[in-house]
C-alpha cells in the first residue's frame, strides 16, 4: 500500500508535468502572437504608405 508521502510526491510530479506542458504551450502561443503583431505592423505600414500616396495625388 503506497504511503501518503509517495502519494503526495506522485501528485506533485503530475502537477509539475502539467505545468511544464502548459509552459510549452504558452511559449508557442507567445511566438504566434509575436508573429501576428509583426504581420500587423507590416500591414499598417503598407496602409500608411498607401494613404500617403493617395493624399499626395
């Protein structure tokens, strides 16, 4: 029969594993968000250039 100490240790290990997975998912989400922000900035820059051309014509 497992001791309470072993049971607690198992629960802690499962929690650590879960946290590690969630951290990896968060890092991936941050990478995606950073890329989306970069794309948005690029699109905004193009829009600004187009507006500038239209106002100069």
